[in-house]
């Protein structure tokens, strides 16, 4: 036998000082569970207003062969797909000299540059595109990792005193679930 319980975040604001690190809810009546039960978290919805591309992870650059780095940023925002990020990186003056392509099957990005040209991917933006932070020298470079526009989002650890502690890193904690935001 199983049952589901929906716990809205705003239902107990009059009773408890809820915050991200401590959330308590008052149910309309107690739930009495006899015997042994397993507890699981089926879904968590965490509304957020931060961008996956922000002022700290939107920097990249070009070296057009003269050794001078031209730094650029893409506008902060919520980019739904990797092609959306790549489109924001395109500069009309580099058309035909530098190209970005995303393979939807392998989820990898290819950067192609002409002779003596470089693309510089800084930490943050490189993570979203599946690259390590580095210079992409002339020729073709493919991302080492899967490109993921949500890679900048943290994870949410849900702890509960109704579960047995488990090993989390170097400690034991009553971790119910890890949720990617």
C-alpha cells in the first residue's frame, strides 16, 4: 500500500518560521502509520529566479591571431538550450572564421576556427558547454563532456528526521533525497 502527501510551502507560515534550511508544515490531522513504512520523495518543485548564465559565468574571448585577447560576454539570462547559448556567442564579424555547432545526439559542442584564431572559454561558460576552461586553438575542438545548460544550477539536499542516516561524503546524515534545481 502507498499514499502521496502534498506539502505546500506556504501553508504553515502562521505557525512556523520556515526557511530554506528548516521547513515544517502543520497537517490538518495526524497521520498514524502502523508497522514499517518506506519513505520517499516523489517530487519537489522549487521556484527560482536566478539565471543559468549570469555575470560570473558569461565570459569568453577571441584571439584573432595577433596575440591580443578580445573579451566578450553573453547577456545574462535563462538559456533553455545549448544552441541558445551558442547563438548568443556568435559575432557577425567572425562569421566564416569561427563556428560553434551542437550535436543533439551526442550532446557535445564543436568549435571550429581558422588558422591562427583561438577561442578562450573561461570557467563557468566552459562548464555549460562541456569544455574544461582553456584556449581552443586553431582547427576543430570537441567538448570532453556533455554540454548542459543547467550545469550552473546547484543541488538541493532534502533532510528528514523520519529516515535513517546514510553516509554523505565523510559524515552520516538523515538525507531523504538530492534534488537538482
